[in-house]
């Protein structure tokens, strides 16, 4: 593990972050005491799953007439969750 002072981090943040990106951990010290560690972020290989909002809106709008107040639509959406 590499050690860097707070001052070194302030002046060389971009270079230190590049080392962290490559997998290096960095201990940040102040007056000889470790106060923080900078570690690589966990890799996120799993794809992000977004909710199908368009399908939900179609399902909610199936029984809604044009001109229905937004308060009724919101109430229906909230009731669906519970």
C-alpha cells in the first residue's frame, strides 16, 4: 500500500487517482497518522436494470380518460404500490 500525505494528495490528486484506478491502495496520512484510505471502486459488471416506465404508464393509462385530474392518476399509482 502506498502512503501519501494530505499535502501530496492535494497537489497530486489526478496522478494518485490514476494509480488507484490501476488497483493501488493509498493510505493518506496527517502528521504521521493514517486518516483515510483511497481504494479502487468495486467493478460493476452487472448491467443496470431500469424499470419499464413506459409500460407502467400504458398500464395505468388504460383505464384513464383524457382530462383525468393528475391527483386521481397519482392516487392510482400510489395504490398500485401498496
